C-alpha cells in the first residue's frame, strides 16, 4: 500500500470539502465506516463535528489512530 497522499472531495453537512490523506488512512477510514454502517462522508462528518480547531485531515488521522489503539487493546 502506497504512502502517497491522495486528495478526495466529500460532501459534509451540505458543503463540499477536499481532504488529503495517505492511502493507508483512507483504507482504514473506509473500514471503520463500514464496521459502523456509515458512509465515508458520514464518518468524516462525525469527525468534523467534534474536531474543534484541529485541521480536518489531522483530526481524521488521530481518529484512525485512536480506533486502531482501542482495537489493539481489546
């Protein structure tokens, strides 16, 4: 899996935005969304609503990292 940055456009809360993440983060984000029965945009919308002042791409990376840490600790 490539670590190159991939930019994707999503609609979140009724507005279009672009997010740049490395492909492994996109893959894990899609997997997390599927487990929760959400669309990718739906999960990103949840992350967006709780990120405060953080950059959206950074908030997504932190969310993925936290989810992986929680899964590893089980």
